[in-house]
């Protein structure tokens, strides 16, 4: 039995739920150079059905772009949202974002100044993890790593 692939397929965006839209926007724009390209006040209908979240949503979606990659920041301005929780790296599902930067430790310091948290225990010299202001894991790698996977 052969599997057929549906073509064409391109990555549209990755969604990230945040508690403070402006704080998260500043974090990703100032730390990684993302550019805001679109902001939407999302209507409750049909969004509540699509997202499987009870109305009212009070949702704003902010699309940030960097090098063709689009990060959608989702903010639900309403009571009753579940709290953030730490997820172990080996739990199924998306685990982290990874960025190559010129100086890993300088970027980590800047992340902390923008409301993130540096996970010092992950520092292996050439790479380390930080958390964004809402706890999303972000791996910081040197630019040489990006070049090595592009040339593979």
C-alpha cells in the first residue's frame, strides 16, 4: 500500500498563546527581529468552533514575520483561561522554538531584560535555553549551527 502526499503544502504559521500581547510582541521583535505584519480582532463566531474554546473569546491574533517564518501570537482577553504549565521536552507535541544568534549568551541576557528567563542549568557553552515571558522554551544556538543544517 502506497501513501500519497497531498501537494502542494507550505507552512503557513505557528501559533503561540500569550498573556500579554504587547510584552510578547516586544520580546520577539527586539530579541529576534520579527516584524509585525497583521493584527486581527478575531470574531467569536466561527472562531470559537474552530479553536474549540468557549465564547466569548476576546481574541486578538498578531502575526509576526522573520525570514519567511510566521509566528502568530494569540491573546485571549477574558477570564477563565487555563494557566501556563511547564511541559517536559519528551512530552509529545511541539517542544520549543530554536533560533540561531550571533552571541548565545548576549541573546540570553537580552531575553531576560525583555521579561524572559534564562535556564542557566541548560548552558552547554555553545547553546542554552531561555523561556519567553509566558514560559515558551526557546533554544539559542550559534549561527554556525544554522549553516551546518542548511549545508547538510
